C-alpha cells in the first residue's frame, strides 16, 4: 500500500480509508476462505483494528521497518506488502510471500521492511530493537516499529526492550494495540501495570490515542515518528482498539458478554472514517468505488492464489540455509 | 474399560490428582476459566476453585519458575506451557533450576513439579507452533520426560508424573487430543521409564513414541500384508528410556528402526540408535535406520507439512532397508 | 543465625551486630582461603552489604523462605544456615550443605527455607514468586523474600514477577541490594528505570532505605514483612548499599575511581553499628567478645571443613533423581 | 606463523572483522569497556568506538533478539552470551526467530548474525556456569554451530561465522582461552562444515571437538606407546558436521569412538554414532563407543569435577573396547 503523502486533507483521508478497507476486505475474504477450508491453520483477524497500522504507516517509508505479531495481516498490508503474495501465502501456495512456509502468522517481506508477523507473543519487540539499532548505527533516519498487543505486556522481554531502547535512544516506536483481550481472558486480569506507567518508568514518552480513529492515530504516529527521526529516542504509542472477531477464527467468544458483542459495531474505524468523509462532502459514489476496486483486487488475488502451484518441498528444503555461492 | 479421548484422559488425570491431593495446583495461560487452549483443563477451575487452578499472564519464564518455587515450598504444581515451541522462554528455570536443585543442593530435597506441553505438527500451525523439542530436555540430567501415545497412557503417565518427586515434563501431541482409546474404569499410574510392546513381531523392531506410534502401527500392518512381522515398541518415557526393553526386542529381531516426528538429526532417535550401536552391536544384522522429520522448520502449507511429517511409507521403506 | 526476637533494644542491636559480623568474618576468612587456593571457582563477597540480609532476617522465621543470587553468603547465613556446612560447601567437602556439588553460588538449605543462592541473574525471582504462591495457597502466614541486585533490574523476568506478585497479592518481598554495580559496569549505564518507578507502575509499595544502616533496614523490613503477613500483597524494599570488594575475588577493580575506593570504608555497616552500640553505652569488651566468639566459630568451621572428606562421586551420581522407594 | 592464545585469536578475529566491514558490530554484557569476562573483546571498544562495540544490560533475550533484528536490517552483529548456560534465556530468539527467518520468509533474506558463547567445565564454576548445550542448537534447522579447539580455528571459524549469511553459534571453551598455538601471519577463515584430521592413524578413529580434542590427542599418545595407532578427527563444525570425513576415517580404521565433554546421553556424539550405525554399518568391526560426561549436572568441587570430566584414560579404555 505504502501510500504517497497526500497534501489535500480529503485525499489524505481517502487514502487512509482505502488502506483500512483493503485490510478489512482482505480479512473478510480470508474469513470466508477459512470457513470454506481454503485457509489452513490458525488465523487471527484484525477486523476492527485497521486504523492502527494504517494510521502509523502513513508516516513510514520503505526504509523503515516493522515487526508484528500473530494478528499481523493489517500491519503487513499497511506496510505495503503485495496483496497477491499475501493471499497466496495464507492460502499456502508457492507464489506466497513466504512460499507457503509461514502462513498467516509469518507473513513477511524483509525487502520492504516488513520483518514478519510472529507466532511468539512479544518476540517482535527485540527484533525491532535490533532493527532500530541498525538504523541508528548506519546513520540513517529510518525508524523501526513494533506492533504488539496488550497481552504482550506481561512478557519480560518488553521490559528489556523498553530499557535498552531508552538507554540507547533508539528510533523505535512501541505500537501497542490495546484491545483489552489476551486470547480468552480480559487483559485487566493479567496485567497490573499500565503501559503508560511502564513507559514513564523508563522515561519514554507515551501517547495514548483512540485507535479506532484513523486520523487521530495518524496524527499521533506522525508526531512520534518525527521525534524518532530527529533522534529523540523511543516513543510508546498506545492505541485503544477493538477486537471484533474471536481470538482466532473458530473461537465462539462465549466468554464475552452479549452487551459487549452488540456494541462492537459502534466502534468500527471504517464506518467512522466513512462518516467523516461524508462530512467532508466526499461523494458516496466515489467512496463506494474504492470498495469495488478493492473487491476486484482481492478477488484477483484470491483467483491468482487458487491458480498458483502448491509449494515445492525441494525448494523449501534448499532454503533452510543460504546456498553457497559459485 | 471405557472409551475416552486423549484430551479427556488428561483432563481426568488432572481432576483425579487435584481431588486426591490438596497440594496439587494447576496454572498456565487460559487453563482456568477458558479450560485450556485444547480444552484439556476444562471444568477444573469450576471444580477446584480459582486458587488451585490459576490463569496466568503470558509470562512463560515466570510460569516455569513459579513451579520450581512452589515445588520447593510444599506444593505439587502442574504448570502448562501452551505450545512446546514456547518452552524456549522457560529453559532457564527448567534446566538451570528445576533439573539441578536436587543434585545441587546435596540431594536433601526434590522438586515435585510437572510441566505439560503439547508438541507436534499436522495442524498447519506453522514453524513456531509445531516443534518437537523433547531431545533438548532428555539431554538434561535431573529432568524426566514422558510422551504418551494413547489415552490410557495420557492418563497414566500424567498421574505418575504428578506423583513423581522429581520434575517431569509431559509432552502431549496436539494431533492426538481427539484420539479415542480404551482406558480402565479406575485407571492407575503408568510407571515412568517403562516401554510397552505395542505390537509383538519377529522380523524387525520399530522403536517410537507419541503420535508416531500410530504411524508405526500402520506401517506394521502394511508390512504384515507382505509377510514381514514387525515389533513395535512404544517408549512412553524418553528420559529415562527403557534401554532393556529395546535391547531385548533387538535381540529377538536383530533389526532396528527408530521413528519419531521430531527432526531426525540430533533427535531422540540418535541416542537410541547410538546406544544400540554400542550395547546391541552384536545383535545387529543390519544398519540401524532412523525415520524422523527432515532438517527444516515445520512448514505451514498442507502439502509441505504432509511431505515433512514422517509417514508410514517411510517406515515401511526403512524396515525394508534393514531386511535387505 | 535465626535470631530470637530480643526485646531490649541494646540486645536487639547486639544481635544484629553479631549477625553482620558473622557474615563479615566468614567472608574475610573465605577471602583468605580463596587467595590461598583453598576455595575453588568463583566467589562473590558481600563485604559491606551485610546489613541488608541481617536487617531483613530479623523478621523472618524458619517457615519463611528466601531465594538469593550469586552474592548469597550473607543471605544464607542470615537465614540461619549452618556455618560448618557453609564453609565445607564453599571449600568443596562432603560435609558441605550441598555435599560440595554447588559451591559458593549455590549454598542452600531448603529445610530452613533457604532456597539457594543462584548463578543465574534474576532466576531467584520467579522461584520466590512460586514459594510465595505456595505460602498463600497453603494458607500460612509465611512470606518469601527474593534478594537481587541492581544489575538484575534489566532482566525481563523481574517484570513478569512484579506483575504476578501484584496481580495475585502474593506475600513476596522484593529485596534489592542496590550497590550501583553490575559486574564491571555502573548500573546507571545499564538501567534507565528506577526500581521505585517500576514498583509504582505495578502499584507495589516501594520503600527505600539506607542499606548500610542495619537498624533502618530492620525497621523497614519489619514493616514490609508485617504487611505481607497481613495479606496486603507484595512489597519492594530497595536497600542502597556498597560493594567493597571486586565483582568476584580476583577482580582488581581498575574500573573504579581511587576516590570511590577510598570512600568505601566510611559506609561500613558494621563500623556504624559498633559506633551506635558505643553510643548506647555497650562496653567495648562485650563487643570485642562477640568478634572473638565468631572468630573461634569460624576457625572451627574451617578446621572441620579441612578435616572433612572429599565429596563422593557415587553419592552425587545417585542424587540426580530421588531414589525410588522400597 | 606466530604463537598466540585461543582468547587472543578470538580477539584478533573480531578486530579484523570490525576493521574489514563497517556493518560488523559487537554487543554483550561487559564486552566493551571491561573487554569481556574472559578478555576476548579487550581493546575493541577503544579501537572501534562505543557505537560498534556496545555494553548491554543483563538482558539475554533482548541481546539475542537484537542480533536478529540488526541482521535483518543490514548489519552483521556479533553478540555474546557470557556463559552458554545463559542461552537458556535466549532460546526463543535463537530457535524460533534467527533459525527460521530465512526458511519461513520464503528464502528471500538471510540472518547474518553470530552468537559467541563459552561452554565447558574445569574451572569449578559449578552446575550453572559449565554446561555444554551445543546438542540443542545442532538439533535446530537453520542454525549453524561451530566449536573451535585451537587458536587457529578460534580465529578461522569465527571469521567464517561472521562472513556466513546464516546465523552461526560459535561455542568457545572456557578452559581453552589461555591455550597457546600456532596461527598464520595472515590467517584465513576456516570453512564451516569441514573436519580436520588432527592426527592420522590406522587402528581406530576418535571423533571429537572443542577442548576434548586435547584429551583425545593425549589418549592417542598413550595408545601409541602400546602400538595402537589412533586417528583423531576434530569436527570443528557441529552443524553441519563433516559426515564424509568421519565415514572416510571409519572406512580406514573400522573402529569408532566419539568423545565430547558434553553429557553423553542425547549429546552430539549420539548423532554421529547413530549416523555411522546406518551409513557406516558395513565398515564397523566393533561397537561404537561414546565417551562423554555422565548423566549429572556439572559438580563444583574439584574432586567431583575431575571425576566428571571425560579423561584420556576413558578414551583409552573406549578405544581398547573397540579393539577387543
Ligand atoms: C510466547 C507465547 N505465549 C503464548 C502464546 C499464545 N497466544 C497467542 S496470542 C495470545 C494473546 C495475545 O494477546 P495480545 O498480545 O493482546 O494480542 P491480541 O490477540 O489481543 O491481538 C496468546 C496467549 C504465544 N503465541 N506466544
Ligand atoms: C543470566 C545471567 N547473566 C549474566 C550473568 C553474569 N553476572 C553475574 S553477576 C552479574 C552482575 C550482577 O549485578 P547485580 O545484580 O547488581 O549484583 P551484584 O553483583 O552487584 O551484587 C552478572 C552480569 C549471570 N550470572 N547470569
Ligand atoms: Mg489484546
Ligand atoms: Mg549490583
């Protein structure tokens, strides 16, 4: 996606809208494909959380890096990962970004700075730290973003990374998607400390934002990332957001109250963005055209994936190590 | 005898252990209210209360360490690490603390803890949710490691592990949770360290454990059709493992295949083969053949994972090689 | 040591003095034995830090548990570990508490609640957490104490333990000996967060005390431990103290400024305590008699260790696992 | 040729790598100003600055993870874990991230990182500062593991590791840092995966690596006095290991002993023995005998540790067993 900076505010918002809708429609498609048995394994959908990566990625360029977690589709797409490769990967085809070896929890494209979704809660944090260290050591103004959930707050490695990032003033953005849930448990039963207080303990500026308001996320992220590029040291951006679907597809969410489930639609970042576009006087047809274009693009990606060959076992075996030269 | 599922047998073992001994407690991520990621702990918090069946934060190092400390202070903790891939986060406490405390403190105390964790592929769970890392643990003096292949053993080995005064890692196989099998009405503990002849035979021995037992039995059936009579040994325990049982079988068949789902290189099978190439050397009429996963991470796509996992055909080919 | 509570304040202070001096004289003896080659391996002396474990242990009974770190001699002795077994262990004899298998970094006596010194920085923390969980689950009013240094603040497991202890209101005392050093580096180059701020983030009351003032430590620890026994949840006790010797014996401490090294004597908790005893009118002879008694006791322990047999390899091999019954 | 020490050779390799390639950086606990716990990094921060030679906090998981991230972002990090026992805190990043990133991301990138860490006993450092855990790493597809036995290899394998596009763990031996040996004036990298015949011989093969090489050579000397001519193979690399070299030697001597300092059970030697019991079966004239540490934690007291560590006499006895 890697959107060009748009100067006109309406164009900017349309671009953010398109970014979010791309993730949404891709995931809605995955949801259906999963239900139909065309997607194997576990998939964790980020439906309802799209504003976070789209808002953040608006300030990122190809030299910037991001590392993600198990709920990484949005992070990857917003960073500009190829949609064909994305679907093909999750559907387990040879044309997948990872040639079908990683699947949903490992979509990656290091060539554009997407250092991978991750199946290990918290593991993206030190990887991002190292990436930020590389940016700083190489003297570029690139930044590194770690996406993680509120559940990951309990992992010790977060503490290690907050400390080192602060100590060395690394250009790292700690981007927390706080959706209130850690799998099947509300995070407030798992975490005694808030990220705000933890960040404060390490003297890292913490910004909290309504993670379902893409404009707010964009603005907050832009400020954080500008600070990183100036060499001001790490920032924490905590985005309050909403997990709409189960922890993974197939999770019936019995543990959530009917009231909570009923209220989810109201928080939808895409509906909010659309309302805002309408306020700004954008024509409904123009907005609908975006959805249609995405739909065609997604269907094309699905069709391409369906038509792609199964991954090659021999190629996989040959890729455990780098082939010797010569 | 009743029929039950592997996952249900685990649940029953935990239930019976909690009921039998107030010092048994359970903890892990989502093991309480949610009943566990694979439902193995379903209903236990309801039955025994949130003090004895605790949901923890996502803190694997602390989970393992808590088990050590609780075991040193009068409890018998049964901790869960949700996927065996995540024991990578708990190795210090398992290896440097739990395994060594008895020896290192002069043999005056023990560490009666259990760590349950599922390994194995077959669910397209990808490279970080499918690994079989039991060889690491078997290499560590002070740890015991068991790996049940059937519902009856899932019950019996877990009860034995909880009764055991030393730290025991119970490695379950994700693909087996739904497996049905017979279990006694009042099942007993299965002694740690003793293998089982899952199928007697005269022509070659296949030693295996965990989910691969079923692959071995399939292969044995196929070979039986061709008049080859394979003995299948289910190790059940990996540390200690039943060297005498393997040697006895080899002494009857003179041909040995070792099979597991874990990566072949430096896996459990290496030790068994190496040991038999020493103490069983005179009994060997053929090369020892190992069947295990190839040297690559567990791939995601169905086609890749299927090609990755050791199959009955591989075992058949291996047995044939020993008969050449 | 496990001193009886003394009611008379002078007697109390004498008892604390004796506790500290026992550790000091034992370690001074170890220092000489190490220099003479009678102690193998690495030893980390706590000379200058004795007030911390002595002050804390004044509130502990045999049912309470402590876990320690690499610099654990004082923690162990203050908890009441047997002096003969202590010397014999560190000198590698069969009569050692661990039968010569652990040495200085692993002195332990689980039967009196000393869950071991530890060679892994931070590792005592989750062990203490589990011990506290056991106390709480069993419904006793026992408490669990983790001793750790300021260097351990960087380990992620601290974060996990602070969180769980707070979340479950466990009777755990986080006893930090902040001596300003992590091996050969000043900790302020390694840690961006203070323990105070970390504790605050988890809503754990934090008390800071002059760790070289045994009365102050005793008073602060008594309050913390009373709170634990009441079920009020964990406490952090941060003791500012002074590492007098090198990180381990043999470390020449080139990295410390001559000024700093020259100033170390002034912080000596034992000298301070002695001055206080003089103030209270305690006769110098009575004080000196304590030193002499300890000296005899220590020499006896050394002589006993020297006379003890080498550890048995067969016994060691037999202790990897518990022997089967029957 | 000059004489240098093992520790100094490591220092020189790091120095030369830092000088040769600006993308090489070093980090670890006290590796900078203090020059490393074993002085292997002495002077490097002075020479190359605190940006390229960094002292880290005591955060092993972050150290390993930083190496992964830096390697994915254009650098060639060389991280240090102070004692191999502490890799227990870094296993997720090594095993789930570093090892898998290339495969898992479709083979489109590599992870050119090095992790240096010392193993081994002999210093009465006790059960948590002496372990040899290399078998764990050798079991993990995607990692490479080397273990130099001499100053020349300490230099050459480390240079090769830093040049290698994939993650390499360089296992040093604490007891060897002071060892002296010859090294070229302009030493070159030593290719990963190739063994070395440390001593040619005809009667039996002893395969070993690391500090145990010197034990093997001692044993060979003793046996030579009795007219037994032992070939000693120094593996140098454990993953990949040089199967062809071992098989070639076995095909000459027909007798195999495998020796290492690590615990025998489920150690590196198990794989080598198992493999030879398969591909080398027809060459074997005797049982394959392994010599390794007994199944117990590394004990502290001098007398215990001495009895614990495999000695030349054990190797002599093992070779004799293959000749019976
Ligand atoms: C180390 C580790 N522990 C446990 C898990 C299992 N797990 C996967 S996601 C998850 C909850 C994560 O919650 P959060 O970080 O808030 O992300 P969310 O799912 O809410 O987006 C858990 C426990 C894991 N993948 N890795
Ligand atoms: C996990 C781990 N990392 C590193 C070390 C090496 N090490 C031993 S003590 C120490 C410094 C500890 O500093 P602190 O906790 O402040 O204790 P102090 O020595 O000051 O008493 C280090 C880095 C270790 N033993 N364990
Ligand atoms: Mg969440
Ligand atoms: Mg300190």
